[in-house]
């Protein structure tokens, strides 16, 4: 993978992480003022938050698919090239580092999204129920 592609993916994942952090900050602010919001508005807000998280997850999945395709294409190019200047050990090390970074991003992002959805679900389920008038 060229340096330009690496920078592209790095920027895309940075943007994705920024969007997730903004969503989490907005959610935190929402729950700080939760007692002052009527139930109908809170339900709409929680649904919009859940939709935003789903959208971010789809974007993440698309980027991961694109990275896998790019890695496959790069591997094909390396296999088809008869250039003796390719250092196989350097390529393997680069692939291992990239795989480790992708794994850590997957772990942290997935954990954050699951935790966030759990918090939203608990907040939604803990809404008071009005009985009678």
C-alpha cells in the first residue's frame, strides 16, 4: 500500500473516531439534561443517537472492506512483481504492524459502541411509566 493510501485510511479512521467522539459528547450532554426533557423528545433523541451510531458502524465496515481489498491488491502486485528490491521481511513487518493497528482500532471502537448502546438502552428502559391520569 502506498504512502498516499496509508494517509487516506489514517485520515478516514481519524474522521470516524472524531465523529464517534462528537456523538458520545452530545449523548453525555443529553443525559446531563435528561430530567428536564419530556419523554417524547428523549425517545426521538435516543433513536437519532442510535441511528448515528449505526451509520458510523456502516462507515467503519465500508472502510475495513476497502482496506482488505487494498491489502489484497497490494499483495497481488507484490507477488506479480519480479523486482529484487522488495524486502520481504520489511513487508511482513509492515503487514503485522498494520494488522495490529486495525485489530486495536476494532477492539476499542467495538467496545465503545457496545458500551454506548448499552448506556442508551438502560436510559431508555429506565424512563418512568405514568399510570392513570
